[in-house]
C-alpha cells in the first residue's frame, strides 16, 4: 500500500535525504505536503517533482512567489504558521518533522495531537517540550519514531524486547573534529575547523554542536523522553568510526548494537518503512575493511557541554529549554566570528545558572522561555561574562 507522507523541512539535509528515498520508491510513498522556511524556489521545484498536493512556505511574505511558481499545477500553496499546521495535520499518515529549531515545535505538536505517526528529526521537540510531547502522544495515540541515527539505533535494538529488561542505553559519539585536540587548539578553533566533521555531512549548527559534544548532551535529553530512562541509565561512549550508532544493555548482560555506514538515509529509511524495511543506496558495511572499532570514555573536562546537558536533564523544568536556546544563540555568534569556540559552552553555562523560569505547561510557555533566554544570553555575551 502507498503511504502518504508530509515532509516538514523538505529543503534541509534530512528533507533532501528523505526525498531521495521516497523518489526511489514511488510505488510505496506519496508526498502529500512539503514545507520550507524561506527557500521558495527549491520548495516549488520539490512540489512539482513529487506531485505534492500542498506546499507551504513559513515566511508568508514569500507566498506570492510560491503561488506564481506553482501556477499550472494542482498543488495548493500556503504560507505562515497556520498553513504549516495544516500541512502537519492533513491527510498524511507519516509526518517527517525535520524543521530546524523551535520553529518546528507548533507543527510537530499539532501532528502529535492529530494522532499521526511522527518521525522526529527535530531535536528541539523533545529537548524543550519532551514531557508535553510524549504526554500528547500517549493521549492522542500518536507514534513517535526517532530519525537521529543514535536514537533510531536504540529503537531498533529495543524491537521485540521489554523496557523493564533494559539495564541501560549507550549513545555513541564520534567525538567530532576536536576529539584529540588540546584546550589550546580548541581555544583558537575557527568556524571552518569546527564544522569539518570527520564522518558525517551535516549543517553548520549541528556540526558545531558535534564539535562541543553539546549534540550528544541534547541527544541524552531526547533519549530520556523517547525511552523513559533516567539520566543514570543513559551512558555516552566515544566511538570515532561511527559504525556502531548506539547500544542497549539488558539485565542479563546481553548488549545489542545497531551498526551501519554513517549515512542518514539508513535511519530515515527505518522510519519511512516502519515496521517494514526498504532498500537504500547507502554504502554497505564491510568490517573486514574497517578492521577495528575503537571506544573511549568522553573527556568531560575538555567537553563540559556533556555535564551541562546532564545537569539540565536532572534539574528538569525549564532547564533543557534554556540550555537549548542559549546554545543556539551562542553557536550562531561563534559562526559569525563574534565569540571564540570555548565561549559557546561558557555562555550557555552562565545563562543556565542565572535562569529562574517555571516549568512550562504549554508550547506557548516553551516558546516564551525560549524567547526570554535568547535575550538573556545575548546580554551575557555582550557583557563579556563568557
């Protein structure tokens, strides 16, 4: 049977990888809706190519251009927040939530509240609104499928097993471009060096998060909400080859691991076809060529973002929202050449320490805490506190 899908964030890296898989299996998937933030020309091209019935541009000022580009097609054009929610709650059975940042919160929550199967590539959904999102999923019968390679690996390892038989889960991390770098080297690191990930091809922001290991800290928070385990049962292990994407240890001592080439099309395919599987063009794993797999404990002294994220998870309430928002602003400042690489985590730490927000009761609360935090971290960086 053909599965109807909506791709929220169709012009980003996850969106493009999803489209690559979908267009290889036109008999299995039908694209019902596609969205983008500002890239109206590419969005229109995607809608035309896939035969999507609805295309939405988040920047409503670009709607006239989208309507012009879709003239002569049967694809409707929409713009703005309400249209984004309509795309997320339409007739698609599977919603790919790949919008970067908190901009994806409202449409993702709308899809969950509509009882959809939601494939999550948007970290912010669970980092900032984890309790709200998972409670809404239970209440509305929605299914959350992780697309992040680490969480998807755990999801696959858990298949057919009981949660009460899990001892712990282990998130693996490549260690990023500065895994063996000295503090002095990291202190002088440029944006170009920070985004040069050794294994994965990713956007600038997530690449910098990988360099600070904040990405792994955010994934720790996600894992807590996805799999319902406390912080002390979620470990992080450096694995430079990025072959083992994560592991699950069971109470009998067995450890299951999911392996694969570092290609995001593998976890995306897992979510697209779940509970079945589809073929992908990803390079097949040849362990005889790889020969060895290395592991080491993370150095929390050189990478303090890990402890910062774990502390935020254990503090709960608004702390993960503050952590995420402050990090986004600090990374943007680093990429713009306004602060040094070590200042990213310093700015985040200072902002989290000063925050005094109440536990959010709604997505509106989450977005307000996010907004206020962004202003706070800007002031901290201007004052030179980081």
